[in-house]
C-alpha cells in the first residue's frame, strides 16, 4: 500500500445486517413453532413436551440478531484530508441466516463509573 492510500486513523466500523431486527424475530418465531410442532398430540403430556422443545430452542437454537446477522462492515478511515468508507462483505454466494458459529452473550466485561467532574460537560 503506498503512502497516499495508507489509512491514517480508523474512525468507526459500521455493521451491515442481513435483515432487520423485526424480521429476525419473525424468522425465529416461525422456526421455534416448526421445531415444537414436531411433537404431535393433544394431551397434557404432548403440551409439556412442546413446551420443553420451545425452551430447548431458546437455549440451543436461537441466536441474537445484533452479532449473528452481520454480513459485512463499512469502515470509516481518514487519509490525510479525506474521509473514506471501506466496504467489507462476507464471501458467500447467498447471505443467509443460521450462522455456523453463533456469538452468545457471556456477560459484562468492562464497567467504569465516570464522575461528573471528570467530564467536559
């Protein structure tokens, strides 16, 4: 990369999503319904098994939209006096849901209290 094109500073990575949050929720609801309806029957035992299947789906099959539906990024960088957007997209013939490796929430990793006198506001 020559000096003119060398990024001086990375500013921001903006994710590009395969679908909206609402569409993802609808797709997950349909998938959960199909998964639970595999157990047929009308008695209390069947109802309990369908509930167990829905719970299993929530634990093992469902995945969060924010991190698992990303198909690319737009990276904003500065080069001298220019603001440039670089586009990165997943290398695939079709951009589908159902990621092969899901990102799951594991908890907070950083928390910092900021006192008002520490800010510029």
